[in-house]
């Protein structure tokens, strides 16, 4: 059998080559190059977790002088059992149809696992899931999808007539916040600049031997949300006595309904269950103020899921499967629930802009 090809990292110079552009347009469609290139500029050069080098974490498979597939990883800093690690999310793994089922996927996995302390993936196909499992990756479990109808009559009416959702670029005004804050004793303010955020949300758990999560620092949050060139995010501070949390969301049109999607929730000090329940109710009020009909959260944060309301207007279901590989690490798996994953951890929403 012919060799499937050679896998290597793409050099910075090759990122703008005609050979790589040809592969991108075969994988993602003609006319996508400008979006794709802007996305990778943001991902690999603007990203505060990216390590300067003459290569980027895009792994290409070269067969007889031609690029036939790629795997790209989003670099991130993380804590694994309380210790700092350099991680990468698989966000791109595509192989031209005539070169599939030839072992190239396994070559990509091994190359990436040699460059990062931890490699994670969400939402793989069944075939990719089997490949990860054979490669010794941890099958850590699945996230949960939670939805709650904020405006049920409006949602039903639009479904009945097939109405197209309104422009999603909602603006939340300070005037709307006063009524929300007074209802449950929670102080709410919108964050307009990175200077209003803590330097880090992880200082208190570094070295504790337990905490596992993607690091939340001021530079990361500025890059990921406040200065994201592909989408508009809202960031709110929630306070109650000694407890302070920050929530991030965006409003999008999905299947004809306007959805407020929670993409991140960070705690300066972890609130007890009752405070978190009040924070969750306040969040639903914030989402309703955007005129969204549906609130959506995809997470493995069990504490938040327990705090959100249940009933006829709410629904939960299984989300994406999460797998990860730890280089030279413990054989003991950290379950998905303990990672407290949110959509902001893995760049699913901005990724869709490039495909758009």
C-alpha cells in the first residue's frame, strides 16, 4: 500500500502560499480564503497563548508534493489537576475524500500530541471518536445542552408563521439592568473594557492538585471576547455581598428563533448554591432584556445546570462528546464534568464565521 504521506507543521511563510490556499478552497469552498486567513491570523498570531515560532499549529499531510489534508489546533493555557499546562483544541481536521481511511488522521493525532501537553476535542464524528479511542485518548464524557423559553408565546407565534428572526446584534442598556438587579438583590453592571476584569480567575487554585480548566486571564478575555473581530459579545458582572461572577453571552439567529447563548461563566469566588441560583435567575432576566426568545447553554458545569430552573419551559439533552490526550501524564481520567466546559473554551462560534 502506498504511503499516506508525510505530516508536518506548516511554516509561517507557507500560510500564504498558493499550495495551501488551494487546499483550503478544496476543503472549505471557493471564495472562503479571505475569511479563513483572517480567522487564522486571529487564532495563531493575536492569541495570547500562541507561542512565537516559524511554524503555526496547522499540521498538513503532503502526498507527492501536494497538500491533501490538514489538522489545526487552537493553543490555550490550562490547569490540569492544579498544574499549568500548554494545551491545544482540535478545531480543524479535514482530509480530501480520496485520501480518507488511509491512516492520515492517526498521523495528525500523533503529531499534535507530541507538541502539546494536553490536546482536547469536542464534537467529533463517530469515526473520529473511534480513532481517538484507539489512540489512547480519555473518553471523558459529554456536555449538556440546556434551553429555556424566555418568551414562549412569541416563540410559538414565530414558529407557527415561519418568521425570520430579527437582527441579532442586540444592545443591552444600563436602564434595563436596574429592574433586573432589584428583583433578586443582585448588582449587575456591563463590562466595557478589559480593565474592569480581574487579572486572573485562576490564582486561588494553582497548585491545588485538583482544578482542571482552561485558564481565564485578562489578556485571554480581551482577545476572546472584548476585541473579537468576528462577533459581538456581552460581558456582565454579577455581585452579591462577597461573591462576584462574570457572564459572557451573544445573541444569534438559529432556526428562525432569536437565541441568547451563554458562552462563559467565571467566578472570582465560587458562590454557594443559593447565590448561584440567584445569579442564574438574573442571567435569564438579562437574556430576556435582549428580546431573545430562547436561552441556551452548552456546558459540563454541573453547579450551573443545577442552579438553572426546571419545568415546562426548560429542556436538557446530551451535547458534544469530549475527549482529551495527556502527554506523558497520569492514566487517571478527569471527567468532563470537572473541566466545567463552556463554548468559550473551544472556539465553535467564531469558527463558524470562517465557514460562513
